[in-house]
C-alpha cells in the first residue's frame, strides 16, 4: 500500500512565496521600468519625452498626436472619433461603426459636404483619409493626395502661389521607412507650422 506523502506546513509554503513575490515585484515593478526608461531617455531623448514639437519655449503639440484644424487657411487632418473632444489622447479609439452602419454613411457624407463647401470649385475626388477616422482617433498624418486636395484652398486663403504650397507639402512628406515599409505621409501639424512661418495668419 502506497504511503501518502506528508503535506508541507503552511509556513513552509508562505515564506518562499512571499520572497519570490517581493523579488519579482522589485525586478519587474521597479528595476526593469527604471532601466528601460533610462535607456530610452539616453538613446532616444526626443521620442522618450513624447516627440514634442516646440516653438521657442512653448510646446505646441506632438509629432504623434493629431490636432483639430478647421480654418480655411490651414490643412485639415483626418477626422477623429475620440470623445469628448477630437484627438483626445486620454481616450484613444475609433468610432467602431461598421461599413453598413447608416451613421457612418451620414458622417462621411457630412464630411464630404464640408470639404466641398470649403472649396466648391475643386473637381478632384475627396481622398478617403479626409472623410474616415483612424482606428486610434489620434492620427497626425494625411496622405500626400489629401494634402494636394487642400492645397488650392490653402493657397487662396494665404494669398500664396500654389507652387510654394506644393513645395511645403513635399518638404513635410515622410517617405516609407527604408523605402519600402509604409506609405508616404504628411504631418499636418508640422505642415501648418511651416505655413505660419512662411505666411503668418493676419
């Protein structure tokens, strides 16, 4: 007959468990975060601090968080579905509306109407990224096509030659990483800041 093994005493289990818990808490809860944060701050200081964009001593935004522009003299970014305000970094998320949802179709039509009203003589089809929100609701970029669609309106509002506006778009277009990964994109905030430097809003 097989003899049952004696159960370990409660104190014999609890003490090693508490030691392991304390050790893992120190390593994963303190040492590892401090180490990775320190390495990031030393190797990538700009990115680790939020990729902030400054004008002098003033922070005007981040390279990775979009902002809401609606005046005709500025380029407009992608719609944002975050609440309670657009591009709310504390509440990132999309609309979660399916392609057959009537509310999505109504929102898209309203965005098309707003773009057409701002530039009624523009015969170009509206690029899709100007009328659909990104999954995060924070996308700071638009496609070169979306920037080109707005170039004539911005040039008129700023009283600038179209070729100067096109040159600013080209200067603020990021190429795919290593030439193959991703698509060319235009950072809307950087482009609008470049516009303000070239032709300040009166």
